[in-house]
C-alpha cells in the first residue's frame, strides 16, 4: 500500500492476514451450522418473550462483563466521547453511529463509547447461520434480506425502531477485516437510512497501538485498540436525496480517516 500514509507515531500492525483484493470481499468465511431463510415471514423484530429475554440477557452481559473485558483483552481506550454531551438535544429522536469494521468486539466497543445505550444494526444473513446467531440477534442484529418482499419487512422493522427513537449502528465497509489499517470505501445503505430518518451520524474510528507492558510480556499478537469519537454529521435538507447521501458518506469517510490519524488513505470514500 504505497499510497497509504499515516501520521508520525501511528502504529500499523503487521499481521499474518491475507486481505482480499476487492473491498467488497469478505475476509472471514463463518462456519455454517444451520440454514436460515430470511423471507417475508422472517421475524425481523421478534417480540416473543424468549427473544425479549435474550435481548435483555445479552445486554446485561455486555454492560456488566464485556465493558470490563474489552479494555483488559484489547487494551481498549475511548477518546472524544465526552464531546457528545452537548448534542443531547440533537439526539432526542435517535442517532446513527458508523465506524470501520476491524475486530470481533468492535460493535461492543461502540456500545461502550455511547455509554449503556442499546442499539440495532443491519447484519449479514450468513452470520445468522453460525454459532454466533443468538449473540447477533440478542445484541440487536437484523438480517439484510435479498428479496423485495422481505426487504419491505426489513424496512418496516427499522421504521418501527425509528418511531421508538432508537439508536442505530452501521459498519459501512460491510465486512470485517481484522486489524486492517486503511479505511475501505463505504457502501451507501447506511447513509440512505440516515437521510430517510433524518438521523445525525456519529463517526468513530478504530486505530491501533503497539502492545506494551503486560501485553508485551504476555506476547500478545494482536495490537491494542483505540476508538476515537468524531463530530456528529447532520443531513442537509437543502440537498437532494442523492446529494445528501453522498455528502454524508464522503464526510463520514473523511472524518474516520482523520480520527484514525491517516494522512493519505489507500482507498477512496466511494467505489461502488
């Protein structure tokens, strides 16, 4: 990546990972253990007692256990979240967080950054065919379907969440590339959703630190994690839908690159 330049002092981990050539490709291929049909009859928002109990149980585990383990396991540091306090009025109808997708617990770090707030997010359908399905669903994952009829029900689910003023999260890179440095191009779906619901977008960026201290003594192979919170981006009602979505996408990508301390990114914001 000769065209990728970071600020002085930024740690770029060398890991024995082979990243795909295409930004649309998946680095991880989860092991399938079941078939899941996401059609118009699928419960995108499951209001059953079992599902609601699982949701509460999962979030109690996140709040009481993971928020302790994430800093211990990955050395997680969160910077800039205090600045969000002054936007409480702007967040009264909900908000959307976006970030680069770079390690297994990154969504949990996002939850920690917004402090004990439950969120919902579009999820890859194939991930619900793995052993992680109950965790994904319990944490707020809603699978993205591939048929028009099912997509109507998917949209209805998010309409309901917006009416309830819930917060949403999207990884606009769409797939997870572990400990990857550059910020990949963003897909437009997240920004179309933000435009539709008039949601402020909170950009966040994961970057890395070299293992030191106890992590070095324990010969930890993965880098330590820093999560920086950026300035909210608001949809511009004076623009057309296409113009506004492109503005949101490009500004979110620009901020995330800056938060990750990248001077020149290896990828453009848009590469549809």
